[in-house]
């Protein structure tokens, strides 16, 4: 039986993994939130890891508030970099494979074609820098790891663009959405299936992987698709946002190959 530890179990990806975990009968899962195992606490990590006899750790825990990270980067680096280092050390000490979720924001967005796992990284905001530093710790400490970069995650769980657009549309609000960035929206349920299939297949293809649903669009295009899926085109005013600005810079091209 393969033993799997999942961190960040109350986030949208963690909840998607929980939803399908019973389908993988050859695996035993232990799910932890920050309340039961704070990954910034190396003593707590060591205690949980030493008792669990795990084969894999799937790290779904992350600091994802891009705007706040730009204003106060320290919490982002604590969770996305230093805590990831804690997990990597614990995995090394317990002969475990780490599966870590990273982001399209490790790139600057200046490339005109989708990014390959081998492409040069160059994050343009503090969130992206914190995630890249976490990747670096894993690569320095572990031989057996999967870094899975993904983009524009959405699901029925948590807060995400899909649910926000739907909520506003159902409330009859006018929508103004940027058309300045392109990327690949990714259903977190599909990512969960990919991750558990990696384990089930006993893959040894260690290193950096990219996973998205593959369809390229802008945030405006994504909003159009959401409205169409729910037969709400024409019922809600949807315009392209003019002079769209955020505190943190965002990559213009977030497409991952």
C-alpha cells in the first residue's frame, strides 16, 4: 500500500484530491491543513513525517495572495520558500518523494509561445519569486521530486475566478474583465487526477512538469466561456476592462506547454 501525505488539504486542490482519493484503492491518504500540520513549523513536520511511514508528500499548501505579497512579501516567502525547504528536508530524511505545486508566475510573460519546463525563469512579482525560491530548495535537496507548474486554477471549491464571475453574473452585476493577459485555465479536479495518476503509475520521470487544460484564452475570453456554459450570454453586460491595473505586475503570457 502506498502511503500519501497531503498538505494544504483545505485548499481547492487539496479538496479535489480528497474528492477522488477513494478511487485510488491502492493508496492510503493522510490529509493535513495548517491547523494540524503547519509547514512553517519544522518540528511539527518532523513529528508527522516520522510517525506516518509515507511514500509521497503532495504539497498543496501555498501563499497565493499575489497583491498582498507585493506589499508584504515576507509571509509569501515563509510559506512558498522556507516552508517548502522544511518539507524537502523532511522528505529527504524519510526517503519520500515530494510532489510540489508551482506556478506560471515563475516566468516573466515576454515569450510569445507557451513556456516549456526547461525555459529560463524570471518572475516579475514577489509571489512568483517566492514560488521560484521554493522550487530551488527542492532541486538542491532532493533527487526524487515532481515540481508541477500549473495556471489559472479553478474548481467548485474555495475562491477562484470561475466562481467569482458566476456569482457576479447571477447577481446581475456588470462585468469588466481584462483582455491583456493570456493563459490556460485549469480545472483543479483535472490536476488532482494527474497528480494521483503520477503516483499510481510509479513514474520515475522526476523533475519539472507543466500541467494545464491546454486551451489558451484571455481572462475576458474565460469569462465569456463561463457565461456561455451557464447560458448567460447577453443576460449580463461583459466589457473589456480599460486601463486595468494591479499593484503586482502580471505576466502577459502565462501559457505553459
